[in-house]
C-alpha cells in the first residue's frame, strides 16, 4: 500500500464546515498538487440522526469543491448526528471504498506541503498527537488514569500494558495512549469504521463504573480512537509521520486560533490558497473569512496580540483573550 494512493476523507455540511472544506481542498491542490489519491467529502443527509437539520452543502459551494477535484458522497448518520456531531467522523467512514487505505482529516486542516512525502504504514494505524490532557479528569479520590484506561482495554479484550509510554510517570496523562482525532489513518475503512462505531456506541450506551464521573461529550471519539488503533496493531506516530501537524499539515481548529498561534508560513499558505476569485467569492459569504482573511483583521488585530515564541500552554488561555476582544469568530 502506497501513501500516494490513499483516499483522503473529510466531512462537510451546511454552515462553517462547507467553507473549511473549501480551504482544505484548495490547500491540497496548491501545496500537494501531485497527490493522486481521491479527495472524498462525506456529506451527512438531513435524515436519520440529522433529521430536521439543514446539513446540505450549498450548491454554489458544491460547484467550487467539485472544480477543485473533490468528490462529494452523501451518507446517513444513524447513531450520533445532531446530538453528537463529532460522531460524523465515525459514521462517515462508510462512504469510503472498503479494503483501500484511507487518511481522515478534520475539515479545519490546512495542507501546507506534499502529502506524498509522508511515509505511511497503513498496516500500523496512528493518529494525531497534537492534543492536551482533556480526558479523563480523575476525581480526587479515584479512580485514577490507570484504572480508568485499563477498564476500557479490558472491556474490549485488549492488552493495556503494551500501550503505556514508560518515559512518562505513572498517573501522568501522557503515559496513556491518547490522540486528537484531527487525523488518523488505516488500511480498511470498513473494518476500522465498524469497530470504531460498535465500541463508541457500547461505551456511550453502557459506560462502566470507572467512567461514572467522566464526561463522554465531546470526548467520546478521542476515548475510543486509541482502542481501535491499538486493536489493529497501531500506536503513537513515529518520526516518519512528523510532517503531519508539522511541515505538511496544520490542524488550525478555527481561523482566530490560526492567526493567533500558527507560523508565518501557515498564514501565508492560507492567504495564497484562498486568493483565487472563484474561491474568494464563496468564502466571503463566511463572516470569519471575510473579516480575518480578506479584510486583513487576522493579521492586523489578532496576530499582534500574541507572541508565538511564548504562547500559553493551554488553548483556553488563547481563546479567552480572543473572546474578550471580540475576535472569536466561527
């Protein structure tokens, strides 16, 4: 299996995600023009778990996405939908061809370099390590990290000890296998997706005693993802994947955070990516893009607020000043 043949998957629907999908598709074509794999956009339909919601991509946006080479595939979310939108990335795997390697990206990702330079081993899946210690939050009198995580591995018949990072101390969150679900990959989306879905539903519907004090929303996908990756023989990403969340991709989360904390290169890639008139015409319909990118407020107002050589360790310490100053535009 070669990385250059892998199918790329993002999820988009009406609202902000359709505009982020435009940025993703445009940055792929600009920064990785020779990537021959398919870009597949999964579009949840306004039925099933999304019934009553306007989920469809606007026709004008659809035209530009297809002009950029994206394929838009509909799917029906049966299990998560509006009650847990992060479940889209679990159920969307059904649109991919089975037994073909895949790479999933969150839609709020910018491609900044050639994807075919990354040496993926699809038989050893992995996921993003650009994360904070958001889950679990052990209660004062227990159970602790080890007990909580081990209960999940035991539940699905997995070996817990082999997932530990011995360089980290016991009961420190980084000792345990924990990913951001901003990107992940595998060899077969059908098998990967089925296991991801079955285990996520099981934990959502019947959380065991060890999870009694833990919030599953919005963390459910990030709780189950390490279990699934480990079950297919995967683990933490090695140096061969350093370009992801590095020189090749940037999971920016939202435009205010991009301008606040990302490198000059990322800002330049973003702005050159969306300069084409056909893209600009659609993105100007999105308030955040119009103000931050095209009116220059991202550079003039947000970028000057932060020292990117001394950023706060927690994302919320960046979010709060942005909200206070009125620049938290989504």
